[in-house]
């Protein structure tokens, strides 16, 4: 009887171990191109990830502060701009938060499914159009996109 209970306990422990989320450690993220409307900004305070490479298969969590002044509210999203692929991307609830006018802390998560670069971007609640954001990743990734034009963020 004791042996059966021990075996059952081991089986339960083993099955739970497979369901645990991947472990993330604090990583250094280089900042890349960014552009905001006057008064708006997103500040990255901490990035944790399953690897410092920000590549396919990695899980990433970003904590920070968002200041929104140009609108009453907006959606702040943690997304990936694909550098290879069809550009189509499924999103998860953990990638988006609604920000109200003023200063607010946030935590967003993403699992990288394609080759590309990560960004935190404000989107208008009513139209879904982007109006400000920051790219981040490895120093190499940010060098590769250093001349990216973000002027479309300021188009009305």
C-alpha cells in the first residue's frame, strides 16, 4: 500500500513538472527606435526571458510604466514585428493592457513564435491605429533596425 502511494505521488509530481511554465531570468534588453506623441512614453523597468536572445520559442515578460497624455485611453501591446514570415501573428490577452490617461504600471507577456523584433506600442482604442512605441531586443537586433522609420506613429 505504501509503495502504491509513493508511486502515485511520483507520477503526480512528474506530470506537474511538465506543465510548469518555462523559467525566466532577468535579461538585458537594448532599446531601439522609438517615437511618441508629446507627453506619452513607455518606460521598461524589467525584462525577464527564457533566454537573452529574444528568438523563436522564447517567453518574455516586460514590466514597466506607461505615461499617456495625448488620449483618454489606449491599448498598450507587446508585439513582434516579423523580419521573416507572412506578418500574421496571433495575440494573447497577456500581450495587451488598457492604459488610462496618466501614469500606470504594466506587465505584459509574449511567447515569440516568429523571427522578428519586439516592441511596446500604443494603439488607439477606437481605431486600432498605432501612435507611439519603443522597439527593444538584443544589441544586434536593434542595430539591424536602427534606421526604421516610425513617423507613421504621428500621422493622424
